[in-house]
């Protein structure tokens, strides 16, 4: 009788999404909200960087400071995306990996911006960052599509 109860308990846990070693997400998880919480801080930091670069009076100290904020936000986002990726179905994980790879490239660009010692170095690094934004936006567009989000406007 005890053996039958154990088997039934294991089957019940498997059917309800209990701890059976399954890596698939629970249907009650709100992956969209999780994704939003991950990317919103980096979106705000990116807006701050673009604002600093396009300001009427260019202040390289402000641009470097904004790049540092952006760098920190991207590092945190990339770390959080790694954990988020594990919640996603297998067919979506490669899109998250591509987004993380694009983020890593932008992190390197941002690091060059913050480490720059001349205005020319700063702007060369920013130009690389801006060019990498296309790949970044494309990669994150796939993730947004995977989550059935509309394209950003």
C-alpha cells in the first residue's frame, strides 16, 4: 500500500509541475512580466546614454557617466537573461542566447566608452556601440516575438 501511495504521489507531482526534475516552465509563470523586469532598466539606461550623446552641448563626462550606467544595466540584464533562458521552452532558448551574445558585444563597447581617455576614443567606441545596436535590436526582436510581444515602436 505504501509503495502504491509513493507512486501516486510521484505521478501527482509530475502532473502538477512539482519537483520532478523537469526544467519546463509552469504555465502560471508570467514570462512576459519577467522579461519586462529584466529589460526595463537597460532600456532606461540606453535612453539616458542616447540623451547624453545627442544633447545640444556635448559633455563627454556626462556621456561617460551615462555609458557606465548603461554598462552596469547591461551586465545585470545579461546575467538575468541567463536565468530567464532556463525558464523558456527549448525552441526559444537559442533566441535568448543570441540576445545575450549581442548584449555581450555592447557591454564591450560600453566598457571602451567608460575607459576612453580622449573624446575621439569615446566617439569611436560610441559609434561601435551604435552599430551594434542593429544586431542587438534584431536579436531582442526575436525574443519579443517569441513572447508574443508587439514590435517596439
